[in-house]
RNA sequence: GCCGGUGUGAUGGAAUGGCAGACGUGACGGACUCAAAAUCCGUUGGUAGCGAUACCGUGUGGGUUCAAGUCCCACCACCGGCACCA
């Protein structure tokens, strides 16, 4: 058979559609399996081969699971709110709704051409009212629970995109969208109190099966540290300065205190500070720096002593000077630290610069040259002296602090609350009304969704306010509580909102009564296997786990972790080895590959090109290898034999085992290589019997389903190959009668012999000695040791 | 700075401590062809040799072992995450 992909691919896609072959059944006697891939953002550029690789992994798993008798939910949708669409809308003067619909249509046709076995009856689009109604519903629930709140604060603002960015979206001081510098700006901002779930998000990682790298990145992001809070009295006024430290064991080494420039102590006691002018000047200087600049100046410490406020050591009663410096952040801990220069690098740098005492309290290291952060015997530390390790010193100190009532154990997280608003049009409107009498009130649940109004001009205002602020009919409204005149919130939600719960909507996409039916959620959840990009591990994944845990606490979802397993695929790089991008012109469009080689070849190649989890460059010439493979497979229908040799049958069963196992560990490249090797063997044997070829078609079907259906039909198979039963390896048939083993003499490879597979050590050794060259080599030597690894090698240690 | 990952032919990449380089690309040779493409068959880590063969070879340097790409110790390079986080 010829590989006529143009005809057969559309033919089988139509037949699958007609048979509703890939539609998941709610409730079924079969075991359920929920495979999830990250839904795409439908940009105007269409899909490149990287998208195809991202979906092909779980596509193969899903198809295999169905053949193994599972009821599989493998859905797809579109994460369609977002800035690029809005920017194109501004550029071309077309409404984002229109652009979004066009792009979704383009993406859908591209995905369908590849023959993915998505359940197309469950498509969700985050920009549809039926969908964002429930995104708003969840927001209102969070508002009711006190988890959504508004606060005036310094924010990361991108002057180019005219949006406020979360810390996550402005890493390295650059806007995540346009990569320009962000600046600090004071603004009223919506926050979601994700920090309240920090511990749960961390502990939940114990219950799930994430790639170790994914888990580690989430742990880093949450950034839990354990330590202690300690209260230092201020000598001059009736006030305590509360600090957080991870090293309470070094409390006797404190020689100064440092507070952040924004610390409220300065405002409260401004009149007691002798050098307040200088302090204020320093504070202003710091305010001008961006967060990025502040964290960049690692080496050179700045700051000054606050004259007139002195701390008192809670145990020794010694007086300790207080400094202000921007190496202490207001946003972490209490915004104040106890400085132990002998055992902390930053404190050491500061003490050296300002000539402050450095008192070692742990033996080891040389404080003349640098801070010592290692373990050792406690010294200069009163009741801690003689203790030899950090752990017991900390425990003893915490005991003492509790006794004196001046401190206690505590934990801190690096994770900050989630800045949850954007001043743009193409997003979910935040369903809140600002009422002069009632304050902030959310729109009643039964009145959701709060629809995005039609506007003509999507440009944000100069002050960075949302385009919605210009629509009087939208802004002016009545308070849902008191009925008085009120104003609507005009900010919209960030793009992460819609993607935080989409996997729930797939379970029941048309429900008008709730975000999804309870029984269906109970049936399908959790997602059994979620695959996506590494770039979404710390943002999307943490956000959606947070929402899910919140919904669990509300009783809406039946489990507290949404994703049982998470893996990540590597990027496809351009042919030049760098990331694909439009500006570099190295993007490979999936349609172009399907046009020239067909979907089966594209699908096979993206999985064959390398380790699924590693990045690999696209190669036009390498695609040909997969093309030849598919063609050689198709041509097997013209090479049918009546019988099959035991050797070939053994290879077939070994291939069944290899492919079955490799799919589970995402080693798609070696699974395909095994099938290629089998086909090479069939060619060498001159052909194969029909039954074996049908088995091979089933094995290849998850990878290259169209040609497998065609071959299956040609051979007279019942129904669809895609619906056939997954082959099982018969171990007894993989046994071969004789094997070639390597022979080493003293660990060096000296030859090979063919012996019965089940030969004993003595039989194998006899065969070695019987071999002409090997026997001659060993004849004059004294044999010290014999090592026989069945089926592998025989090593004779001799001298 | 801390944490993680990676390092193998010309090239993408394979190898439960057991024959390094599976499978694919490329290159070379052959068959078919007037010819080319396609296809099929074969060769292809390096050095020396006509050859059998010998020696070398998985980022670097040590070590464990009958046997190391794989395990241990020290280091180098690149990639990713976190980062004056107290």
C-alpha cells in the first residue's frame, strides 16, 4: 500500500468524528482516565510544531489508554483572553471578539488536521460568557471569604503595556509581555490572598506525583523558612522592635539591628530621631530605585544609623544600635532584622563598612576575612556554650525565649499575595461595585455574568486606567445592596484567571446551574496526568492549585489536589538551535509539515526527535526518516507471508513490551525506534504474516493513527484500529534458543560466542574454551575468576 | 550565592554497573535507471596496519569494581529555577 496521506487522513478523521470515537462518557463501567494538556492561547500566528509536540505526548497515552479499555477524557479548549489579541485589535481596528473567533477557528482546523483524539464536544473558551460567568463566581466566593481584597501599594507597572504586573510577571525587572523595564508606582490593586494557602500548597506536594524539577520549582517559589520571631525593646520609647530570624541560635552575636526604609517605626517616632532629615533623604533615595535595582546592588551596602532609637538585647540587656538600610525588605518577615555579622554574609559586609563589632558565637571559620555560616561549637553565648550543633542550640534558645516571653518559633514564606487585576479591556470584568455607603459589594451570584461592554476604543487611559473606565453606562450603576448610585470596578482579571479552573469545566462544559455537576466532578477528578511546559510550573500551576484548594474548602470539588501527576515536555528549537520566534524567522508551522508529509509523519517525528522532556532542534532532513518509516510500514501490506518465524515473532513480542513500557515513561523516541528496528527486521526476513502485522498496526496506532486504520481496514480488521484491544506481550514467545554473548578476558572484550540462551556457567565456559582464538588466548594462562552474566557476557579473569 | 538539570560520533540522540554509539539524519559504496530523484542492499567513532589485529575513546582529574557513560570524591562548561528572603 502507498502512503497516500492526503486521501486517507481526512477520510479517517471524518470517520472517527462520525463514530464519536473519542467522546468521553460521563459515568461508565470502564475505569476513567483524565489526561490534560495545557490549552493554547489562540494567537493570530497559528500553531507551530512546538504545540504539536506538547499535545502529542498525552495524545499517545490517551489513545493507548482507550485501547486498554479506559474511559478517557482528553479535552481541549482555548485560553483566549489576553493582551496580544487586544493589541492586534487596537492595531487593526477589529474587535477582540472577532479576532478571537477567527484565531480559535484557525487553531481548531490546525489541531484537527493533525488527527488528535480530543473530545471536541467539550471545548471551552475562557472568553465566552457561559465560561467567565463562573470565573467571576469563583472571584465573588473569594471576596466573600476575604481572600480577594484591595490595597494601595507600590506595584510593578509597565509603561509600555500600561498594565500593573504581578511579581511573577515582572521577573528581573522586565515586563513578561513586552520585555521593557517596569517601574514602581503607587496604585490601588486587587489581591488574592494566596499566602493563606502557602502551607497547604507546600504540603500538598507530598500527595502528588510531579516531575522532581516541577516540585522543586514550586517549593522554591513558595519559599518556606522556619525560624523565630524575637522582640527587642526600644530603650527611649515604650515600643518593641519585632524581628524574624532563621538563626535564633546566634542571638548572642547580635551587634546591630537593621530596619527596612519603609518600616513604620520611623513614622511613629519621627520626633525622637535626631537625624530624621538624613533618614528621610535616604528613604526617598530608596523609593526611587525599582525592586530590581535594589536587589541588584548586592555588594555595596548603603544605610545609616538612626540616632535616638536604641534596641535592647532581650537576654543580655545590652544596648544595640539600630540602622536603616535597603538590604532589608519591608515585604518579608517583619521588615526588621537582628544583624549577626560574624555568621551572615550581608550583615558582615554592612558591619565592615560601618565599623561595627563582629562577635563570633560559633567556632570555626575566620571572621577576619568572612562570615562563618557553618556549624560548630557555641561560644560567647551564655547558656548555649558547649552545645555543638545548630539544631540543639536553636531548640535551647527557643525554650529560653519562651520562658522570658520575648519570642517564639515562626515560619515565613517568600510567596507574596497575587496581584489580581489588569487595566485592560480583553479580560474578565471584576464583578465588584464601589458604593459610597456600603463600600465594595460584589454583584449578586444570580446576576452573573457581568458582561464586557462593547466599546470602540480599547486603548488604556494615560494614567493607566482600564478602557472600561471611559464607558459611562458601564461605570455608573446602582449598588446591589442599598440601591444607591455607585460605580463599577473597571479593572479586569489577569490572564491567569481563566486557566485556573478550566480543567473543571471540561467535565461539564454546558452546565448553567453550577461550574460543573458534583457527581461528574466526583467521577472524573482528579486529573490523572497533566502535561505542559516548564514555564507554567510556578505561575499557572500554583494559581490553579490555590483555586482548587479554595473550591475544595468550599465543598465544590471532591479532592484537594487537582493534578495527580505532572510532566513537562521540552521545547522544539528552531533549526539553528535557538528558541523558535517570529522575529528570528525560524518558526515551523504545523500546516506546512502536514502539507508535505502528512499528519502521521509530523506526529511521529515530534516524538522521535529526542527525549520528550528535553529541548531539541527541528531538522527538515530528519523528518524524512519518519516519512520513510511510515511508508515502509504501509508497504508491508504487499509483503504478507503465510507464516512467521519464531525469531520474528520473538521480536514482535519484545517490541510490544518495549512500546507498552516506553509510553508510560514518555520515552516515545525509543518506542518508535523499536518499531523501526522491527520493520527493518521484517524487510530482512522478506515479509510478515497478517496477524502479526495487525498487532504492529495496533502498536503504532497511537503515534500514526491514520495509516494504521488504513492498514487495519486493508487487512480486514473489525471496526477501528483505534478501538481495537491493545496488544499484550507473551513472555514465552520472547524467549530465543541461542544468544550471542561477549567474552572478556580480564575485563577486555576479546570475542563473541553463540551459546544456548539457557546455558549454565560451565557450559558457557566450555564454549569459550572451545572457541579457537579465545581458547588459544587462555591456554597458557592461569584462570583466577569466572563471571557469567546470562545472555550478556562471560568474563574470564586470568593472568 | 543556594537548588536542580545537562555534557556521548559529522549530527538528533540510545544504553536495569555487563559488547558504548540502538534508531534516525548526513556521508560513502553498490543495485535499479539513458540519467537524476525515489527505492532497495551494504559501510560509516578515532589512530596505526594490506590484513588478522592492536591501542585510544562518553566534559576534566582522581577513586571503587572482574567490569564504569552509569557508582563515589573533586573540578570545568552550559541551561533552568530562586535570590540582600534575614
